[in-house]
């Protein structure tokens, strides 16, 4: 059975301010193999690390990430960091490279769920500049974004992420068909949506399988018992301890 990689979700969101340089420094000091983060585009096309399409929840600013230039975003402060701005993908990729880890990158859509025009080439340029293209697992909930990532090539893996409702509607066969058509090499689901039968079906079809939301001991143990390729956790310390 595979020994899953542990990925620090948003840098370890239970432990440190999510998607912050502070969190990434702490997470990359752990033996977790992967650092997970999310990106949006600024007004001038810079790739900025942020989970939400808006700044309201995690920073001292408000409104869409897309509404501000990178220079303006440099004046924004991530809450709980002592005054740090949101990191760029270029900065996070360089940190991950220097720590010898794998970057697990989720390419987000805008607040309306539409892919940002140009975000995939911008992400690839940042990864390329950091020497991290081949050490990046690139993910998206948008099949068209996954297709663009897969077509570009050179990434470690491309992952189609599935929300619970569409997954329940399509089941393993539908998920495999959608992943195959989008060029994905891995399928990602919330940990509670996975069971041994689904994992076996994905494996038989030639796909890797990852899960997020493994944030307490029962969920992490469930992921370990399924033999996933990657378990993404807001508490990477707990996940590492349980994996042993």
C-alpha cells in the first residue's frame, strides 16, 4: 500500500495564519513532503497566494484580489502575521524549492467561478523561474483549467478536484471519464467522500488519488487506511505523527 505524502493545507491553517509566508516558513520546516496553497490573479496579472477570491476574511483589506495591483497588494496585511503581505506564487515556489519539498498548487477561479484569463501561463512562468515546474502538483476544480495545465506539460502531476455534490452525482465512472477528458493524472476529493471501492476504481483506471479535509485523527487514519497518494491536512503535525 502506498505511503501517502502529507501536504500542509494552506501551510497548516489550524496552526498558523493560512496561506501566509509565516505559515509556509513553519510548514516547510516540518518533514511533510508537500506544501499546499491557492492562487488568484491581481489586477496586473501577478499570481498571488490567497484562498478566497476576496481579501475580506484573512487580511486587513476588502474586495476582490483581482481589483488590486501587486503594488497595492504589497500594502495589504495578512491577519496574525505581524504585518506580512500576501505572498506571491514566485516567493512561495522559491521557499518550497529551497526546502526541497513539492508544491501542491490549486489554481482558483474568480468569485463567480470563472477561470482567470491567463492564470495558467502566469503560474507556469513563476514555477519555471523558480525551477519548480517539475516539482509541482497542479490542481483545479475547473476541468478547463486542468486541461490547460495538462496540455502545457512538465508538471509532476495534474489533479482534477471534485466537489461533493457533482461527485455524488457522477460516481467513480463519471469522475474517471471527466478526469481522463481533462488530462488529469490524479483525482482529488474531500476525505469523507472516499471509500475503498472508489479508490480501487480510480487505481484500476490508472489515476492517483488525493484527499483534503483530513483534519482530525479519525479522518487522517481513514486516509492512511485507503493508501492515498497524498493527504492534505490543516494540521500537518498531527498527520505526520499518525503516519509515523
